[in-house]
C-alpha cells in the first residue's frame, strides 16, 4: 500500500488525480511489475488511498524517470484496474509475452506478476468450479511461455516470491512442478496443463482448514492434525465433482502428502504406488515450505533447502527428482 506522506503527496501531484468514488465500480488488484514501465497500457491504473481509488497513470501514458526510480524501490506496490478493463489487461499481458523484442527475463516478470492477480482471484472465488475453469487460461500462459522461451522457466523460478499466502504458495509450487515435470519427461502440452492445474490446486481444500491451524506456531494437537490431514481427501472429492478433472490432476491433489517410505497420508502409499505427478508436487511443496517466509520460521536459502532435502529427507522423496532439483530449481549442473 502507498501510505507514506511523501508518496501520497507525489502521487496526487503527478497524476492530477481525480477521486473516483463511484461506489458501484469494481476494481481488480494487480501488481506493479505486471506492467512494463516503458510500455503504456490501454487502461487506467489506480492506487488506493484512504479507501478511495485515485487515478495514477492514465491509459496511454508511460512512467517517467522520476516515477520509475520510486517504483524500483518499492517492488511490492500494487495498483488497481477497473474490473471492466480486465480483458484489456489480459490482452496487454499477451502482447508483451508475444513480443519477440522483449527479453525473456522481462517477459517472465510480467507473466509472473500479472498471474498473481489472476490466481489471487481464483483463490478468492467462492465458486471453486468456476475457479478451476478459469485456471486453464493462467496455466496455459505458463505452459506456452515454457514452450516458447528456452530460459523461460529458469527466469520464472528466479522470481519466486518466498512470501506466504496460499495463492503465492500455490503459484510457486505450480511453477516449480512445471520445471521439474519438464525435466522428468513431461513434454506434451496436455500433460503439462494437467500438472500445472493439479499442482496449482494441490491444496484446493485448504480453504476449509482454519488459518489458525495452517499458521499455528508449534505442533498441532490430534484434532488439528485430523483436520489438516483431511485436505487431500476433501480436495479429491471436489475434483470428483468437476467434469474436466483428469486422473493426473486428481493424483496431484490426493497423493501430494504421500512419501516414498510409506509414512505419508492419507493412504500410506510408498515408492511406485505413488503417482509420478504427485511425487513431483510432494517435493516442490516441501521445497516451497522450506524456502518461504512464514510467521513462525525463517526461510532457508534455495541452496540450503535443496542440500538439506538431499541429505536428510532422502527417504521421503523420489531419488531422481531429488537430484533434478539442482538443475531445475538451482540451475546447477551436477
Ligand atoms: Fe497439502
Ligand atoms: Fe501445499
């Protein structure tokens, strides 16, 4: 949020803002880095100040150098666009992704940052089946980017948020899973779509687990554990009622807490009884948990996390996938 006095004053002067207090206008929250600073949007950008949406950048304007300097110091800033401009927003993102003159790194940033807004919406949508439908477009953007850009996924991985919100966690696990899936032989678009959607929604039922349990400092008691352990089964039930859910997607949801040694949940499957896509999600889920900043722990660095998983958690994960973490997530050739 832009809440400092300095920013507040500057914004109002720079944008010759008008206060937009039309109460029926709906807005979509988008991250600042969804937009290329030098490429004007075809829609207005707003900031939220004291509960009012204030025009910040008008359609057709680009950021000047002074604004750019300020923005580069505040990478977590959010903007708002009008709900009715959502198709224009998506069109803008697609145009940047299909622009052959834009470096892959800049495209990765735009893709990732713009996807947060869309994924946040998916996770806040009370209609889970509509969210599952809408996820196709988001995952398709990632799969297409992965297929079109040689360094696409490594650039995306380098941008991982390491912040904990369910949708950040889900998007990070999705990107890592696509990378690991690509490295372990899933190359067909259809399979990558299933892996992408299955991993994005691996914790689909966590919306029913209380946040007190999810964020609890210290061990869970028996009742809390029972609730936590129920999310793969209830997640599967959600997908069973979704006519587009495939077996691969269901496995990502139902089996991502199984482990190689057979002491995972809910079915205590071991080794090859576990679906290969679920093995991928299990390992990327753990990696993301270790490297993510939560209220109750300090995150590990990516290198420390991968080393620790290879040294101390070898019994839990597929050995080939464990090795592949070095080349996919750390981009280290071994
Ligand atoms: Fe889970
Ligand atoms: Fe998870």
